[in-house]
């Protein structure tokens, strides 16, 4: 996913803070954040930073005319439709 600007795992918290944002999350986002914390062990701030980086990457790729595909263990591709 990185285009040269991504951070290695766990380094988000040690990076220089450039901006602080206070956000109100909807219930689905709170649940997703909790699930990701349980699965990854990462802090909320790291997960939110990564989510924004992924969102920006996906948005830019889709706007450039590319498609998002997922490949399962058997090598079958599935087109992912994302509406941004």
C-alpha cells in the first residue's frame, strides 16, 4: 500500500504530532475500532492514522481509474466495489 509515505508497524505513536483532531464516531465505527484493537493490539491513534492512510490511498487509486481486488488462498480474485 505504501507509496513512500507509509510508516512501519507501530511507529505511528512515535512520530511527530502535526495535528490533533477530536472526532465523534458513529456506533459502527466504535465497534470496528474495538475489533481492530482486539485483533492487532494497536492503539486507537495508530489505527485511526492507518485508516486515513489507507482511505487516501484507495481514493487516489480509484480516482486514477484502478480497481481493488481481493485474492483468496486458492488464487481466485474478487472485485471489491468501494463507493467513496
